[in-house]
């Protein structure tokens, strides 16, 4: 495949507007995640406090995901994304005001983060379903890789900038920038015009949910991977996301060292994205779950050492592995799930994948305090490796292949998709 073919999605005007909106959104969001973690730690040194705020986002996001998927399929994905971005912008600006004025309390940050979680419940299935509508025919993998490449480039610069802002002028200003970028991202989607969604006469929300569930439970590779990621995401969010920043703070790595680890992971993501622009994943889930096994090395390294160069090297390899899974999963979903129910099926995927994240965020804080931060991070890494490899016992995961030809993005009949 030539580089011209690899960049084909960027020649589409609608995809360019989407790409610009995502660039602004991702830049602010990734910077804001670093800032929020250290803003919470400035209010309370307890690892449990950070877990509470993170869980306050995850719980409502999980609770409303299925409704979010139905709304995206029914009312249009761009509209739902815009509404959720405006909500996210306002909640982040409110959090920034509290942090900047030194009046923030944990319960206030948790409430505002919970409102943002409700918005994310609608935003994520809508974003996932929008991509195949905008990708030019025959360029689905390239569109997903470009989207991932954008995210990965932002991971290099945005966390480092967020860490610099935390050290330099305080976490509140980075959170404020995140709020503004949400609003700008919503405005940049205005030029994208798509046909109104078509709904069968007499169908309601419950019927939409049943249709999506029937497809989900009858597709083996789909529920096997989602079941696995219910545990994997709990381990990652608890072991790495919740215990990582406190370990960085107490070990001397600090906010800047933690940001460098996140940025090193992004370098691995970027390098792999460039390769995947030209190399097709013929067995996307087989290669993807092997990539997840490599990702576990980051937690295993952090659980055994706080040498920055060692953890950064493990983060580089982890980034490469998780990028292979990410692209493989997206194209598996987008090629094998009917377009008119894609956001709904994505919402079942996200619900199953995210439902245990609050458990990891809430449980790993007390466990880290009781048994040691590094010990619990190491446990999470070993468990992550084991579960990743166990998924390969499923033949449907190992053998899922790419479709011979991609259906037209506007085709919405379930008959256009290959059998599960």
C-alpha cells in the first residue's frame, strides 16, 4: 500500500473536520487527566481519594452507556457528541474554578466528575459509530489508524504539558484549558452533515436495546473479548491509574516523571500506528490480544522498580501492544457489526468493558495502602498477562478475519454484515 493510499481518509472534507475536532478534544482531555489526578492529591494525600473521584466518573458513565448508544443511533451521532462536549466543557470549567480558588473539596470534584461521566456515556458510543460513516470506502483501517495516530501524538505532548502546568502554575489552569477545548471541539463538528438516522416504524428504546443485545450475545468473539476486558480494565484502572500517581509522588518520580512515562507509552503507540498505515491486520483479534499481553509489562515493570528509564522502556513496548489491539478491535467491530446498530453494540461493549473499572478504582486504593503500592501494581500486571492469554483459547477470537470487501458507509441493512 502506498503512502498516498494510507492518507486517503484525509482527502474527505467531513473526515478532516472530524479529525480537527478530535485533535482539540484529545489535547485538552489528556492534559486535563494529569491535572485532575494531581489536583485531587493536593486536596487529599489518600490514594482512596483519587479512586473515589475516578469512580465518580466511571459509575455514571457505565450506568448510562446503553441509553447513550440508543440515543446516538436514533438522533444522530454528531448531535449527541456536541451535546456531551458542551456538558463536559461546563463541568471542567466549574472544577477549574474550585481548584484555582483553593476551595475544592473531594465531594465537589466527585459530583462534577459524575456529571461529566453521564456526558461521556453518550459521547463514546456516538464517536465509535461515527467513524465508519466518515471513512471513505476501502479505507477503514487507515481511518482508524489516523484517528489512533492523532490520539497517540497528543499522548506525547499533552501529558507533558499538563505536568509542566501542574508544576508551574497549578492544576486548575490545565483543567480550565480542558473545559475550553471541549467547547471548541463541539463547534468544529458543525460543518459535518450526515443523513438523518432511519428508524423502523413502531420501535422504541427497549426494542433497540433488545436488538443490540441479541447480536451481542450471539457473537462469540464479541462477548469473549468484552468479558475479558471487564477484568483487564479493572486491573489497569486500579493498578496503574489509581496506584500509579501516588507511587510516582512518594518515590520521587513526581508529576513530571509520571507524565514522561505516559508520553513514552505514546511513542510506542505512534510508531506502531505508522506501521499499521501500510500493513493490514489479517487476524485482528489474535494479534490484538497478543498486544495486550505486551501491555501487561508496563505494570509488571512499575511493580518491581521505580527506575524511570526501565518503566519508560516498558511503557514504550506497552504502547505498541495496545495500539495493535485498539486498531484490531475497531476494524473487527466496524466490519462485522451492522452500521445501523453499531453505536448500540458499542455501548454493550463499553458497558461490559468498563463495568468493573469503578471496582478497581475503589478497591486498589485501600489494597495499596494495606499491602504496598508496588506489590498491588505487580499483582495487577501478572493478572493482566494471564487473562490476555486466556482469551486465545477461543477459536472465534483466534480465527476472526477481515471481510473481503467493506460495505458502503451508508448501508444500514443488517444483511450487509457478514455472519458472526
